[in-house]
C-alpha cells in the first residue's frame, strides 16, 4: 500500500431541507488501500459517496481526486477521471444479458464494441462468473451473481478508486465469504483502491486496511479495524448505550 493520497474530502457538508446529512466531514483514501466506511443507518455513508461521485452536489467543502478539485462535477466526468461505484440497491440490467451489462461499463473507455465485449468477458471470469452464464438475462440470475455482475461492470470502467455500497447485503454467510475473496483479489491483483460501505461487520473488518466511522453526519473516529472495534464511541454509536 502506497502513502500517496488518492482521494481527499475536506469539510464536506450536505443538507436536505432541515436535515444535515454530512457535517464538515474530512477524510482521505490512500492509494492501494481498502478503506471500510461504517456507521449506523442514517450516518451519511451513502451521501458521502454520492457527493464524491457527482450524484449530489455538496453544500460545502471540497472533493480532491489526485489533487484535482472535482467538487460538484457531473458523474460522467468523475467516472472518466477514474472513480466508479456499485449501488446499495442493485440495478441489474434485467433485460440485458450478463455479458451485455458488463460490456456497457467497458464502453466508457472505448467505442469498439467487440473490444469492450472481450474485456467484459475477462472481467466476468476474473470475478467468478462462468461463461455458461454470459448469455443469461439479468432477471434470471441469483442475488450473488447480481452482486458480482454489478462489481464487474464497475471494474470494466477501469477505475483507480471503486466504492462498494453494501455489496454483501442480503447474502448468506458463505456467499459473504465468496465476495470477500473477490474484493481482496480485485484490490491485490488489479491494484484498484477500494472504499467499502458496509453493515456486515465480519466482512468489512476482515477485508479493510483501515476503517472510518460516520455517525449523524460527522466523522466519529478512524483507525485500524481492531482499534475501531474496541473504541467506546463506536460501541455507543451502534448500540445506543455507553459500554460498561
């Protein structure tokens, strides 16, 4: 893992009417790391990613990617710069085949459909989708396959930084382990830096180099997984009571 800062969020704020979803949040993601982003429901995790990826325009603060100010830029601009994401609510291409869905991601970088399809096939095999599934419609694949196809489509855009938003939500324990192995492989073998939003603590603590914790729109704490797990502030935020 390099010490180079890939993404820097500085005093980021976002409000929805009278609700402050993010309140002066500052954090960094270092090149090559897997950063876990955790916190109770409503902590601001997805709002943070939406502000970074151009879905929302922040009300205050800055987003710097490789030193460039990308605050409030359009999603396609940010994707071309090298930031991708998966979605908390799965957005499968129900009436497209698996290979077509991932080819769509690869077309961000090339106009050559055949080349994009070849790249999509390689990525699908990399994440563990067999060729026998390539021509199956999205509406006919299992939940874990949806998760892997969504991941493959994001990888196909050739990101430097990839955010995974609750990628193991709804999966069975052994399926969570499968996704964990794939995520670590993506980071290690593809060299993609990852920001992982997750509620499944066994998963996020296992794969992360470092954890940041959001609570009520603020950065509560950050550190190594073992340090964060023992932090009384984190226990209180999750359980709603001070540890005894």
